[in-house]
């Protein structure tokens, strides 16, 4: 199983603590060694780092660990190749432009027998050979067709992404993270959990490394940060499992509108 990590915040925040533990799952504390990647949103821009080396051994991962990039939305992925060979073009997250924003996507699972339909006006096509990139391109095509006038509101978009998730999970395991730099969508079919950190902040200790941080010393009372991962990254905090076949949309560091799930 691939590993997913996402972050959504109400103020720009670095992901160094979470990534310090997460990157060990790429070949050290887990056997996923087929590449990794991470996307950081900064205003309307997006920094994308990908590497075919295992995350635990990657010089690029070392850069990310020591470079506290502050972002409102982050998506990271550690790959266990099931469809498509080990190559940069098959390394998540994938990125495309739609409605004047960069969209990024990372998937954990395998879709069997999924072949996206060809469109006469098709804009999004896979570069690599993964089922994940094919699904991402399909989702963007469907969203663009459903809202030809431009980006919809939060409710319409969440409902549309939820409907696409229901279609695609019919082909197999479809845990994914999707972001446009404002929102973070997290969909679970088998395993995904999240935590929202907010005042009063406390100390957190990593599962994958003997390392902890007292967040009360590095935050302000108004900060709020949601972190999503395949399995919890810390062993002294309470993480909330996302129920199978549920979609959670995060905005400003919390599940949107108090509605945690969209089946």
C-alpha cells in the first residue's frame, strides 16, 4: 500500500515535523521504495518535488526536511508501484491546471479495468502509465464538463468530487488526496485518518522516529492545522479514522462546514 500525507491550514505552516516521520516510510519503517513526491502551494503557485529514489534515502527528501516551506495546502505520496514502472512520469503527486488554479492528486490503491473514455475536446491526458494519473485526468475532464462556466462553490464541488469517487472506487481501492490550493479533499476506501491541531496546543511524538515537538511553543492561538495520513504519524494524539467510502473536504484547517463526510 502506498502512503499518503496531506496538510490543510488556516495560516501558512511548514510540514517539517510530519514529513520527518513520514519520509521514513519510504524504505526504512515500511517497504515502499518506488519513489515519492510532495507538492506545496504558495499563493497561486505550487512547488512540486518528485524523485524515484526511496524517500528515506532521497537527497530531495533531505532538502524538504531541512527547508521549512510554509504552505496552506500540502500533498505528499510514497509509492509502492503496482501499475506503471518506476519513473518520474509515474511518480505522485500529479499536477494539472484547471479554472486558473493548479490541481494536485495522489492515490493509494489499484484500479482494475478502468479505461477513461476519449473525448473530442479532451484536455487532460496521462503522461505516464499509472491508473492513478488516468483517474486524475478523468476526474478533471468530468469536472470541467460539469461546470463549463468555471469553478463551482464548495458544496457543488464537494458533491461532484464525491460522485466521481463513487464511480472510481467501483474499480478498486481508491484512497486519494486532491487539492486546488484552497481545499483539500481526502477520500477513503480502506485506510485514512486525520487530526486537527488547534489551541490549546500540546506536545506530539512521532511513530516513525523518536522525535517530538511542543506545538504550543511554535504556534499562535489562532492557528489551526489539519493533517491527513494513511496511518497516524504520532503515537500520543487522537486521530480520527475516515470511514470507508467517505470523502472529507478540508478548508482553513478543519473539515468544511462541520460536515466531515460525503458518501
